[in-house]
C-alpha cells in the first residue's frame, strides 16, 4: 500500500493547507488524535521553515506499509539557501527567526524517524516518518 499526495508551499496559507492534508491522511490511516496532533505540528514547522527561509518548496505525504507496519512518510524539500550547520539548527534553543528555537529539534522528537540533508546554496530535504 503506497499512496502519495503533495502540497506546494508558496504562500503562508499553504502552511494551513499542508497541515490539513497531513491531518486528513493521518486520520484515514488510523492514527489517534494525539498522533494526528504530533503529525500536524511537525508538518506545520517544516512548511513554515520552507516559507520563511526558502520561500517555495513542497511537502509530500506517502502512506506506506512496510514489514507489517503502517505509517506516513513526509518529505519537505526546497531549493533555498540551505543550512550551513545542521548540527547547530538541531540544538534546542537555536533560532534565526527570534522564535523559541524548538523547530527542527521538536520535529525530530515528535516523529519516529528523522533525516535532514542540506547543501549551502542548493536547498534542504527533511524526511520524517510516523508509524502506528
């Protein structure tokens, strides 16, 4: 079972749309309300990062069943400026936007899997997964 959807992130309203798509998919897959909230929070953070730092990008949603486990794999991609120091942005409290600095470290804590790839001047890809 593999189904895939995506949301382009070009304007602030797309953040809300991405959250809603993620929540709807999570509900359909069978996630409870707590995990639905975790998933939408992670999506919101990734979509906001695209909007704030790269201006445009995409979040894809893949429903998958692997080795008897059902879940959602979400990938946020952009071709923005990239991240110079990934280790630094994964530290709690680090912020470039004046926020709480809970962004990517929070996403990592909320999800079962987290991977980030970024090249300066080339863009960033964050792949996360949540399993039932």
